[in-house]
């Protein structure tokens, strides 16, 4: 069992990460990129099409 302060810190971190991920997804959608690619695709030389 976590102490209350560590539990609150864990919840706060999770909420912050969730909000950041939602912000990134919203901005990517607004940007309207034609191709979706990840950094892993660029590093390995592969590129997704479609």
C-alpha cells in the first residue's frame, strides 16, 4: 500500500501524462498531416504508406 502522498503524486503524474497525450493527439489531428509515420519508421528506413 502506498502512503497518501505517494498515491497523490502517482495520480497527479498519470493525469498530467493523460492530458499531454490528448493535447498531442489533438494537435496532430489539427495539423492534418497526409502521412502518418513514427520516429521508429524514420530511423529504420521504413515508411508507412496510406
